[in-house]
C-alpha cells in the first residue's frame, strides 16, 4: 500500500499572501516555493516566496469534513478504562471545521461562566468543562473522492498526512459520551489544530508520534500501535460516507494526554511531517463576536 505516485515527495503548506491564503511547497531547508494550481489535481511549483522563519503559516488546508476516531491506541484506552472498553469497530465522531486552526494560533480555553445557564447538571454547574486536554494525532488527508473502497486500495486515495491535536474538554466529554453524544467537548472553536504541512511520501503504519508540553515530553508512541490502521479507517468510513478531497481524518491519540493551562505551549510531532506548535490562552472574545 502506498500513496499514489502523483503525490510523491512533497510537503504542502498554506500561508497568508497579499491575495489571501495560498499554497506553497516546503523544502527541507525551510524554503517555501509558490504553488500555482490545485494541489489535488494539477499544479506547478514556482519561485521561492520566503522561508518558515519569515512566512506566516496557517492550517495547510480548510477541510470539508473533519472526522475523528476515538479509542484507537490500546495504551490510551487502558490508562482510563478496562479491557471491556476496547472497541470492536472504529468509534467515530466529527469536529466542526470552525475548530480548525493552524500552527502558531492559540488554543482558546473556554470561559465556564458563559455556559452555566444552559447546563442543567449540578456536577458541571461550577465548571462545565473541567480540564481541557491535548491529544497528539496523525491526520490523514483525503486526495481523491472515494466511496465503498477496499482497505487494499485506501491509501491510494490519500493526498498525505499532517499533525493534529484533538483538543478535548474531558469532563464534558465523559458526560456527553454517557448520553451517546459527542460534539461540544471536542468541537469548540480552536479544538482541532492542524499542520504544519501535508507530507505526501509517508508510510503511515510505523511513524513515531508524540507531544511536548512546555518542552517536556508527555506522549511518545508509534502509529504501529493503532488498533485500526489508517487504511482500514479510510475504507471503513467510505462504506457509508463519501470522502472528498481535503477531508481530514484524525486517527486517534496514544497514551499520555493531560490538561492544558493558559500560558502553555503544546507541540505535536509526527515523524516525517514536522512539529505543530500552538500556544494556549483563555478565551477572552467579546460577547457576540
């Protein structure tokens, strides 16, 4: 299984240009070259426009759909639950596209006081969200429309891979899961950091993946520990959902997620892709904004 030949040996980034968001090709040196055309079909690589030191990178694309997988690393399941919690099929949920942010953008911790009037639960009245956790994840980016595909063919429909952070309001998540719902705890604005690039020449079956909180290693694993492989996830989802170019699949997190606080810096690193770094701050947005 391999990424289709038309997408080999590239790292796509997106940056703010005078004309608006634009795609670029990132070289190992850190140089960024302009891309003309559609990264999903035909494009050409043009002149250098800058480097990662002087170019403001944003999320490498704006997904059409963000599908995420829960409970996909055995160690993460067992650090919170017993063996009975090991799923027999992928546990899927969706995150709104408004949750997506890029490298360097702040993860906003929600203000509990804004939600208490709408929450009729004494356990959550004082703190509706509890701790907000980071989750390092490999993200598969769909490159071609697909429906009802096989696991053997699944990787041929991918453009490549990125780093993701499935930010989660943990206490609210547990309450939502008890009712069979999963949205607010995983889907708030800024709760889906993505980047810094889309790498196209990777075998997703054995990549190191980890996280550093304020420079300290807090997650360290390999995608070889996935319960459901990337190919099996893409094939499974395609049986009921048409996957389209730009759709993103967050494939689950290994053991070790923990709480974020205002002032923190969280780094997600996946082998062959790079480092997704985001600051953390309290949400101070004005009402109605």
